């Protein structure tokens, strides 16, 4: 089983839609979690950290479910500029940040 | 301020040659990571440096790969006797601390093509 798993997508949604991605992790000792965004042929950039109580940043909401070992990212009111690959990142507790393969989002007019 | 700088941005080499990739992290960042990303794939962890501690080399795919970090700053990733499967984008990232909540700042990567 992979340490971090994501649905590769692509998720095709119209502008204004709400879309959610999940990411599962295998190591129950994982300590911290992040969502990164990667545009085509660009380097990944931090989108948001994921806190135990859940957190929101504008149109983006991240949640953590430790019991089921998954994190989620919800994007409301999708914009064309949200089109990108969203990478789930897990700190497995050994200071090693493990990246998922990413979920591709395509927002169309 | 200056971000993470990687050089070269592109490298084409013949199979069997050695290559050296350089990463200049953000000043003051104590943690430095190397990842590689093959076309259409996720990021594969290679190696991690934290201060003066022994590096975590658990992700290096073979003994042809090595990395060092001099003076706690600049890092070089060396691939000996390159193979075609080494073709990928090699990404370097640094973070202020090795603390779990410290975000990674990535360089633009080195695109390596082995012919």
C-alpha cells in the first residue's frame, strides 16, 4: 500500500462548482498534513496546512480525519485559475514529507 | 527575498556520464530536501538534510546517487553513470525548520534528460 494515495482525476468541473478531493495515508503516526498546488511544469507551492480541527482559507477548506486516516480539500465557487494538480503531503513522523501523486482539477467556463 | 535556486535549469547528458545538480536554499533554512518527479508522476523523496545531523538517504534509488550539503547551505546531488530512467525533474526544497509544520519552498527544478 502506498504511504499517501490520491485519486489522480482529472476532475472536470464548471466554474462556480464545489469540488472535493480526498487523500488517504497509511502511517497512523503521521504528524502533519498539507495541501500543495502544482501548475503544469512548475514547482509545487504550499496551498494550506491541515489542522486537526479543520481550517478554512477563503474558498478552500481542509479537514483531517485521523480515525479514518484521510484528509480532504474542498474548493467552493471554483475559478478557472484553480485548474492545477493538488498534492497531498504527509509528514510521516520521521521528518520525511511524503507526497501523493496528485489530483488534477480542470475548471471549465 | 531570494527563493531556492537550482542550477542548471536543464541538463542533457549521455548515458553513462556523471552529472551534478546544485541547490542553493533560502538563507537561514536549516532543512533541505531533494525530490524527483518523472513525467506525469508524483514527487519521489530522495534525501533530506537537517542542520549538522546525518542525512536521511532512505529515498536514494541506487548507489549511483549521492548528495552532500556543505556548510549547512548549498547542496549538490550527484548521479554517476546516468541511465535513461534517471530522466526526470529534480526538485530541491528548503524549510526554515525541520519542524513538522514548517512549509517547503521549492526551487524551479533541474530537468535532466539522459539520452
